[in-house]
């Protein structure tokens, strides 16, 4: 996986759900992947219901 250089624009996406670990994932992405000029896309993931009911 290549890392974009500063100023190249681009984006970083992080999938999150209701789990506390999602907060850490976003923070980690900001601190380790995101560079100046990039966009952070946070994608909320809603797990399927385990009860088998329809939406």
C-alpha cells in the first residue's frame, strides 16, 4: 500500500459502528494516515439485525 505524499490530496476512509473501538480507529487514522490536504471519510456501518427481522 503506497502512501500519498503531502499535498497530493486524496482521502482516507474509516468504517465505524457503535463500538468504542471505532473511536480509536478514527484517531489512529488521523494520527498515522491522514496528511495535510487529504479528506477523512467516516463511514457508519450498521450491522444486520441478529433477530432475523426485516428492516
